[in-house]
C-alpha cells in the first residue's frame, strides 16, 4: 500500500533558508482506516481500500455500513483503493501522515476545477486569426470542422467548444516540504489539482509499503 486520502485546504508561502519564497499546498492527510484488503486469490488483483472522513450512519448505504460494522470501524464518507501489494497491512488499522517523510516524491490525484461551457480558444488553446481588413467576423470561432461532400460528417474527438474541467487529474513528482503530525497536515511544494476542500489521493512515487 502506497498512499493516503486527504483534503486540500489551501495554499501557503514557504520560505527557504536563503529567504526564497515557494508556493505550497496544505493537505489534511488522514487519518485513514484500512477498510478492506484485496488479494489475487479472492479478487483477482492486489490493493488496499482506505476510508477517510467520519460521517453519520444515516448517510451511508447498507452494504458499506455492514462493511464498517464487520471490521468495527466508524463509517467513512470517502473510500478509495490503492493498487499494489498489501504487505503486512491489516484491516482496521489506521494510517496517518507518519507514513510520509519530508522530501518524499508523491503524485497527487484530484478533480480539477469545473469551468462550465467554454469556447474552443479557452478549452483547446486555439489561436485567433489575424484581425485585419477582409477577415471573417468570427474571431473566436472554431473554424472548419470538416469537409462538405466527403466525408460529410464530423469525426469523433474533434476539438470543439464544450464542457471544461471537472475531470480526474494527476500531478506527479511533487515533493513534501513539511509535515505536522499532530494536526495530520502535509505541505507539498507546488500546486495540486482541484479546489480548496476537494478530496485528493496521495501516492508515493515508486510504490512502497
């Protein structure tokens, strides 16, 4: 098992010994409860399922509630699986920020900010045509999306206007700059996907237990 579930709290400025300012992201990582262990013999793959964020029983469906009662753990709002060998991980144990060390390289997965319907320039980084005399009126339009008589259709996947953001995004090779064990906080150098308050998954680069 090589990760934790956390919540992005916001961003701060970090200062090095030389006085340089570095942007950092504060994440409340854990504590996470091991709610299940997947094995090749029983599930066909190896993974560890973690739970994060306490929630009242009335907000949990019956199958998940039965799972929590079976292992004697408080209900959790968020469940995520981390692929890899479980090793000596046991169901019911608690994982905290002590799993990480300052300087560890991690990859963070979250949901990017949703930006609604966007035009082709903002969504696909298209360029406007030269705004000189004689050009057409649609300076921010998509332009040609295909031939007329043949193939007489628009090919799937054509870059056009549409919904932007609100997708799963992973940023790799981020370094842990600071750890506060008492408050279950991590500070990661740089930005991570998503808005403040969003749920993220942190994984050690290169695996590990």
